[in-house]
């Protein structure tokens, strides 16, 4: 960087923040807190200006995700070009080139090229990776007087703000600067730099929506601390650092109240809420509204219990408002980073964040390179220790992941049951669903584990009435096993990318732009999608057949379109042959039962938590009305979905 001695005085720390970048650096990349790869950059000083060569690569559950990039700057530290090629997740690639010349950019994205005129500011950055580009974006923002917004190339804009300082207790306290960047991925990224401007930690989300952490090599041990703080800061942005006021006594008057146990309804109902609980329910004229109650009018609308998503991964704070906006007042988190989910739950329960109740399932995987995360169990002894760690931290369930060995699975189930926890999960590789159930699993995630043991035809379709297949259903039924099918996940990955995505998700265009980009890339070319059709149809038939057997089915999304994918899951159950009421039960009554919460949740009844939704139309008549949530009440707090969607970065 050239020093301009005639420049006006600026704050000393701004100077230091734009100080020379070291000639090389390495960031350790983490997913589920596990170091799964690294990003290395080296800086060459050329005549035209500094040039960064970046080599980024992680291996996620056995799949390599390599990326190479070159970012060139001018001698004045203005961006000149970015060339980036490789993978951005296990399922997505990138191949972009951006050349900047005299207020114009020449852009190539895959096979299409175009040029764009530029204003005074523009920075080439093509997503969450590599971290080096974000580090330089931050320096660019500093050296241009911290503008409110910076247009980015090939498309979009980012907002950056300095959010505060963190002091980390070590032998010698370490002071870090905390920044928030929005616009690059869904929601807010958190970044920490040293006081000299060097990027120490970036917490972002990769192109499959998983949280990804990049740590400057010497600082890797700070990750658990920074994850905890990231959860807290991410959540506090929704409450502006204050604690939510206590819920006021509220009466919901005039709506049609549904009893989801049997579909009975009370027209023109009154529901009284106080102290976060449902006090009373009744008919208008019979149940009076006491003095001091705030009245919400619900004439013409339907009132249902708050919904449950039984397969969440709360990987960023924005899930909180996004879930509530869709009427989801409880989620089972099916695997997360230990520190992160504890801090997220702590923030929500402490009124310092906005989000659903969380029932935590603690993930555990076996040894080996294809494993996920850092909580592993290779022996029965380790299994016992893992269960204890989770139990001691308020987890109610263990989530088995794919590399667990059979003897360890048995030990986990035994110890979990001894401690009063239940066990859900993937069926470990090499095992069948019957073996997993016999080893003690109470629940299974994803219908594929049922599908894969079915007798099937040449086109891989399944006849659910086949006697061998019926035996599988009876086995599952006799063991009382619970299934969250996540049919919506399979619909998404088997999707024909040429199909109109709004047929699957009518609110698609209201999603934050980075999510729209992520989802439009998911799916298959038409010919492949055709081949997977019989599988998807079979999965639906299996769900219906299992439901008919009396096997508890619970609705879960495994993320997807935040909040809305739960609606989609219910629509798919109805398409499979469940009645709308039965579908709604999979997201209310049955989850509450299988999670042993039916004394406090799952229906609208006196003494239960005041978790309910007011919906336009009647989802019992047409399930798609479940999308029309107009008011959400969680523990007596009343939320407007439009405001919540604003917090989560959704458009209209
Ligand atoms: Zn999952």
C-alpha cells in the first residue's frame, strides 16, 4: 500500500485496520466445529499491484470441496479482478471471472458473459468463500470510509458494520473487533479481527446452508468461545440487546378454535392467555374476557396449536424468526454444534432472542474420515460419556449419525434410556432399520431408511401391499418406532431444475436472495429427475402406509426453505393420502407426545404453553391455508409474521 503523507488525519485504529496484509496466511475451516480443511493465501507484489492466490479446500463427510481463486488489486488497493473456480459445497460449483476496468466490470458466470457499469464503489466477492476475499472486502470498506452499503460483483450488495469489541480471557487477555456482514449469505455473518485488522475468525454458512467457521491458524482454540458469542450476538440483533418484556394477558376472540386431537371446532371462540400459559378456552358469550386483557380479534380465522418442526438444524440465528413467522413454535434440533445450540437456546429462553422452543437432540458419530463433527464415540465407554455430556446440558435425545458401529449404537441406546433420554437418528452404514431398532433406536430420521429395505421393482418403485414390505411396517409398528420422513428433502434433491420452483414453494421469491440462489441450484437435470420419480412416489406411499399401520409419523424439514418447508412437508402428506387433520397432527399432537411434552404442548388446552397460530382460511379444509399464518403466539408473546420475516431478511 502506498502511504500518502498529505492525507488528512484519520483515527489511529482505522490506519492500523488498513495496515499491510501479511504475505501469506492460513485459515482452518470447520464444520460442526470439526477442522475439515484449510484455506491458504499467498500475496505476490506485482507491478500492477498486489495479487492474492487462494487455495481453499475442505472434505465434508468424505466429499472434497476444493476451490481456487485469484484476487488482484491495484497499487491503490482497488480491486482489479477476481477469478474463482471450484466447489462451494458438496452439491454446488462456481466458475466466475470478474474484471474491473475504469468503472466497468466484465463478468463471466459459468457460460454467460456480460458487462456492468459501476459506481464509485464495487467489490468482487462471489459468496461465502474464500475467507481471504471477505478479509479484503472488510479492508476495502475501512479504507473507503465505512460506507453503509457496497455493491458487490457479480451481483448484490453487502452491508458491513463494526459491532463492538470482545475481550477473550487467555494468559494475556486478547482484544478482538467484531464485525457483522450481511448480504453475502442468508442473514448475518460474524467476523472478528485483531486490533491490527487481521481476520481471526469468520462464521458464515456454506452453499448448502451449513455453518462454516474459518479460523486464522494460531487462533483455532478460540472457536468454542466464539461460537457461543456468535449465537448470543446473532440472537441479540433481533431484540436489540434488550430482554423481551413479559407477555401481557391476552384474549383471542372470535376465531374458530380447532381441537387437533379430533378435528372438533369451536366457532366464535375465546382463548385466554396469561403468564405464558393458556388459562381457559370457551365460547364467546360463555367465557368472559377479564378486565386488563388485550384482545386480538380472530373473526373468520382458524386457530391451531403452534407447529413443530421435528427435524431442525438451528445453524444460524435467523432460523429463530423464520420459524416463528411460519407458525413453528417448537423445533427438535436434530444435531448441531454443542456450544452453539446451547447458547441459542439460552438466548431464546432468557428472552434475549426470538425463536421457538428447542428440544435438543445431541449428535454423535463414529470414528473415521466420513464422520461428522467432533462428538464421536468409538467404544461403548465413549458412548456412555457422550450421553452423559448431553444429558448434563439439557439434551433430551441422542441423534445417531451414519458412522456409528453396531456395538456402540447398542451402548448409546442403553445408556440414553437409563438416563431418561430417547434415541433418534440415521441408520448407521451397513445396518438395516430393523437392526437399528433392535439395538434400541426409538426414532428414525428420513424415510429412505424404510425405503431402502423394501422389496422394489425394476424402476425402484415400491408396492406397499407386498407382503415382505408389509412385514417391515409391522415390525416398525410393533416396536413403537417414530419416523420423521422428511419427504420434502427428497422432493428438493430429486427436483427437475427446469421445473418452476414456485410450484414447490409459492413464497420462493420472498426468500432472501442468497437462499434463492442456493435452492435454484439444487435438483437434477430433467432426465435424472425422471428416473428418481418412482422413488419419490414410493416414499410418499410408504409414509401413507406407515401412517395407516398406526406408526407415529412426525413432520420434519431438515432445514429447506426456512419455516415454509414444514408447510410443504404437510402438503406432501396430504398429497400422499393423509387428511389435512392427520397431516396437522404430525406437526402438533404427535411430536408433543413422542417428545413427552403432551402435558404442556401439542394442543390448545388450559395449562398448556400459550403456543398457537391464527391462520387465514381453514387448513382442515385445504392444507395450503397452513401457509397463511397471520399471528403467532409463543408462550404468550404475540408476533406478527411480517415483522419476523423482516428480521430474518425475507422480502414481501
Ligand atoms: Zn438432519
